[in-house]
């Protein structure tokens, strides 16, 4: 708690069932703005009245409500909110039938294990592990850092060119804080098993990450080495100059059209203009596709930057929902890629040099 009857971001996160990173994202989007921000420390403070809004946002996001519709429900009249919610009844009913069809629900609490939604964990592993190194030149970079704390479980991976981190709210937290670097390859092999479960208990035992659920167990080998201080990496990023919110599928389509060629983006207030090196080098390639306009909401000055598809594509594929947010500090600095529908997944992507990227 803070003075003057205000709540810290950590206190609000616990009261709402959201992570602090999600609350920072909702602040950036203007959906849940703190009543005060300390000018010296940058700490955010909220009022008691915002707890209800936070809980409502969590529930609405849980059933897939787009950000703009969440805003309408929070700020509109009851009749309008009711109509918007009715549009989701069929989907909610389908999920309820699937939940009712689950014949066996086993909750296991072993040692300092933390209980997670198995589906959420499976998705988080897929989203994060693509940022792990594919070789073992630096062994620890071929792993995924798993951190369990009082309020969240976080998965993080980096290969020095990308960094992805995802926080999850546990169903039941563990008895104490712990962390381990799990082998990314072995983690990738348990996705189908996790999707057949409701909940899973995660713990460390005998140099392994142990996952238990549904009466069975899976073990993942660990890597005994210090993981890079990714929090220092994130804290050391430059100030955001330009923010772009756009459709994920449109960006992926550009990468597919260009194949393995680098993609050059020119950003201005009208959106993004994308050009692929491969398109420009093909004589007679249709002009409309050689400089493709992608609609986007842009805040801040225009900028030009380029990406290699091998670094940008995994960040887009793993993003949650149809929209993504790009926070850009400079053309030669890591770009923060966040899902515009979920601030808990954050990916850093390093642009390539833009010399020779324009005709």
C-alpha cells in the first residue's frame, strides 16, 4: 500500500489477479491509468476504486474481448455493455461444455510446486522457447529460464538477437521462490501432454524441472549455468520514440512474400510502408506489392528500420491475438514487440542495418 489511500502497482496486481507487467501495458494503452505517477521514481499508484476496473478487465480479456470493446464496456452504459457481452455467449457456452466434459480433475500439491493452468503453460512455452538458441555454443542460451515467485511464474529465453519473456498468474502459488534453466528442446516436447490436462504442478527436483498432472509426470533436464540478466537488458532500453499498433497477419504476409530477404519498413502517421529486398530485385514485380502499405496506429515521429525475417517472424508467430505493439527507440536499437491484446508477453527483436535497404 502507498500513502494517501493509494495502492502500489504490486498491490493492485494482487487484488485484481493481474501481473504488474499487464497493468503497465494497460496504462500504456490508456485502459487503466494510475491516478498518480511519482516524478522521481516512476512508481505508479492507483485508487481503491480501480480494483473493480482491474478485475473487470481481467475477466473481459479472459473471454477474448478486444481492447476497444473492453473500453466501451467500462465506460459505456449498462445496456450497451450487455449487448456486447451477449455476443460472446455462444463461445462461453462452448467452453463451458468442454469444461464439463472433463471427467477427471486432479490437483496435486507436491513440495514447493506451483499450480498452473496447463493450457496457459503450454502456450507460454511455445511463445518463449522460439527465442532460445538453436545451437549449444553458449549452453545456457539453449534453455528457458523458469522463475516462480509469490505472484507469478515467468518464462524467459534469449539467443542474443531476440528475447522473449512471458509472465503467468498461478492457480496456486508455490511455497517459496525458485528458478531454474530448463532445456528448451525438452520443454518443447511436452506441449501435447499439457493440452490434455486442466492443471499442472511445476517444481524442481534432482536437477530437473518436474511437471505433474493427470496422474502422470514429465521431467525436463536443466542447465547449470547463470542465465543472462534479462531484467537489466529491459531496464537499459532507450526511451520509446515511436509506438506502432498494427495487425500481426499483415506483417506476417509481408515476410512470407519476401521469403528470406530483409524487410525494410518506413513508418509515418499513415502507417507502415514495407519493402522486401527480394521484391525489389525481381524485374517486373508488381509495383503495388513492391511498396505495400500496412494500416497502423502510429504515435511519435516517423522512422525507417529493417528486419531479418529469421528474427522478426518468430516474434510475430508467437504473439497473442491479432494485434501487436512495436515500441521503437531507434533504428539500431532492440524493438520491443508486445501483443496488443496481452501485455504479459514481451519480445525484443534486433533490427538489421538499413544501408542498401532502399532503392
